[in-house]
C-alpha cells in the first residue's frame, strides 16, 4: 500500500469523456518516460527554460496521435522529496514540454509523476505500476493495445507487468551504456531502438 499522496498532473483534453465511464470508448495509449526518453536527462532539472527535446520526438508523437494513440508521460521525480525542486517546478517543466511540442502538432495528454525517493518503496515509483493503473482508470485505456517507450530497465519492467508492448531507447550520447546493452542482449523489451522516432515507428508497424 502506498501511504503517500500520489499527484497526477493532467493536461486537459478537449474531450475527456469522463462523464459516463460505461459509455466511454477504450483508448490506446503510448506511455512514455520523460528524462532520457523525450529530453536529455539533466539530473534533477529545475529550470523549465533548460528543457530541450531530442530530435524527432515532436514528429514521432504527432504521428502516434494521428494513429489514435493518446500520449501519457509517467516519470519518477524523486528530486521533489530530496528537496532539489518542487511540484510547481515539475509542472512548469511539463507545461514547457508541451509548448515545445506544439509546433509539431503534438502534445502529452497527461502527466503522472512519483515524487518519492527510492527508499520509500512506494507503488507509484516505476517499476511500480500504480500511476499506470491510475491513468488506465481515468482515461479508460486498453492496456492490451497500448505501448511504453523508455530508456531504463524499470520502464520495461513496469510495461511487462501491465502487458504493454515495450520499447527501450538508448539516450543520445549513452548508446554504449551497459544498462542498454544488457537490455538489448537479453531481449527483455519487445523493441530495442537507437532513437525515439524509430521506437514509435516500430510500435505503429504493429497496426
């Protein structure tokens, strides 16, 4: 059981369909990690103006949305509990991320983040699946037709627990990271890709 509050900051959608859960259509989601997947991992990023996207991320997310995927970002942000930044800082960064995506006709439809340090052993910190299940219930997501893209083994582990199609990407500049090499050689993820756009194309190729 997770005894700590779990914040889920969501970017409003034009039509959430939340008024009647029984009549809501099932959605398929592209779950994405944040740091190291959508943007360079600057280690406890606090200033939103330092945020940059990896090349091709905006166009790849736009393509995913064109194919009927909503985009849900699930991210571990232990810097909140460690005192490196605040919840407001995280939410400013998320607003900035969507500002950078807007010229590409893309957006992250919902953000969920865990503010706890690993020592808490909470259920919302990946590879825990609490935030994914929260997103599933709030947006009526069909996990069987959904996918996850991340850069760490914990992203793949969470996805596998939920029955998601899993893709792992090597962060630019860290292609030789032993963690990625291990994931690639063990074949734990369904897809190993050298970039985020390639991972998305492989997911979309499944139909």
